[in-house]
C-alpha cells in the first residue's frame, strides 16, 4: 500500500495523489509496481526500498546518494485470543526532497503520524521528522514492555489458583517476546550510537538533543527488558519446581496407597488358599479374627507411613 502525505503551514497533514517535494511516502507491504514507481520518482535505490521487506533484516545505516536507516520496531498481534508481541524492521530513507518509510506491516508508530495524533511535526522537515519517528519507536517499546509486565502479573495470579498449561504457555510466549525485544533493542542501540557519531540527521543543536533523548529512551527500554526477562525466567523456574514438587507428592501418596492395599490382599490371599491346615479355618469367628488382624496391621502401616510423611 502506497500513501503520500504532506504537511501544511498550519500543521495539518493532507494526503496527496502524487509525489511532491517535501512529502512523506509511506509504503506498507508494497507491491513491485509501487516500489518501481517510488524509485523512479525519488531516485531512491531499489535495494534500499526492498531492505525492510526482509523480516530478518538487521538494524543498520547505509549512505549513498540518500541515507537509509533500518531499525526494528515493536508490533502486537492476536494469537489464540491472546495478545503477542514481535518486532519487524522499518526502513527510513532520507533523500534530498522526500522522506520514505517502508515496512511489512502497518505499525502504530507510523499510524500515529498519519492519523494526526502527533503534533508539531512537518514532513518537509525531513531530519526532524525522522528523529520524531525514532523517538516514537522508543516510546512504544516502553509502552509494550509495561503491558508485558502487567500481563505476566495477571497470569501469575491465575497460576496461584491452579497450574494449567494455558497460563504456562502464555508465560512462555511473553518470555519469547522479551527475547525478541531485547535482541532488537540492542541492535537499535548500536545504530543510534552510530548515528550520533556520524552526525546523521543532526542539522541543528536541537536535533542532537532529540537523538540523545532517543538513545536514553532506548537504553531504558533495554534495562526494563532485562529486568522483566530475569523476573519471568525466575517465575518460570519457580513454577517448574512447584509442578515437580506436586508430582512428587502425588507419586508418594500413590505409593503409600499401594503399600496399604497390598497388605490386605496378601493376608486374604494366604487365608483364602484351598488347602488343609489354614489357621482358624474351623473357627466360626475365624473370618472376624482375620479381619481384625488385617485392620490392626493396616492401622499400624498407616501410622508408620504418616510418621514418614507419606500421607
């Protein structure tokens, strides 16, 4: 999908039908025809436009006739009625006339700009606009990390009541999301630091301050991701120990029941043999004597096993 936007002097964002100087070209999972059209009208290299269409593309900077910046941005998705988190690359291409963004999926980061939720941005101020996108990316990482923390807390409360596979799978999915976030944030940090050293997009002193703020936000997100990941790992290990302990208790109880049940079967089997000379076989109360004898032995065994904490 190809969308072209331009800012007016009164801070309104309008949608254009054709590419004009100072506009913002937003490509979401573009077709080959759209890529060719944008490349011909902006002189942006085709490999720059296709870079972010590879899900495994790493965060990097490339400078030729124009500047390419690729970062990983966070996404949310629904999987089995559960919110999941992932990252995808986004390409920002800074040319001498326009700014181009390319991504496989429509992100809230760019939607906020397209829908006018972000004030004080102009498409013709290309360097500042790209820095504002970078700052928005860092903010969304922090937002999603807080959501992951709240969601993991809710799942933990459910696990306190009952240990079910559903909640454990949810925790595993959150742990996997944190791994994706951590990897992407560390890659973004290297790219942002390189941007600061190369003075890319820093035409004014204020731009450098914005980029430094982005780096600070990104580092904060890395620290939060590390903390939440460690907490979640500890939680998963704790619940694994609880499950193992519960299994041991059940197996111990079943072993104790087996021992108790085996004693009456053994004694009744001996007295039930069809041979002569069985004690109390001629006694009218023999059955009750044997029954009482078995009961005493069972009581003694239960008392012994209880002392050994088998029940």
